[in-house]
């Protein structure tokens, strides 16, 4: 699955299928009953060349970015 990331160094966005789960992912329920995926993923950045860690709850939904 392709996810959308923003480089914290350059501020440029990019999509990647080459990301890794760090540790465990958990599904938590918010106060409205919605589900939130909590955890960390890492992706290699094509803009600065570094590997960045991203909190899953901060990532944009790939379906909403595609207009679905």
C-alpha cells in the first residue's frame, strides 16, 4: 500500500510503498467510537536521503488523498 509522507527536512511530500512498521501497530477507539491506528512506520526519503519515522496517526489516509 502506498502511503503519503512529508519530509521533515525539506517539507516536500512524497508517496511510497517502501515503508516499514517499527514495533507494533495497535487500533484504539476515540471518544466518538472511531478507530485510530497507533504506531510508527519508517520510510526512506527521496528528497533528503534519510530514513524518517512517522506516527501512523499523523499520516494522511491514502484513500482520501486519492479522492475516494
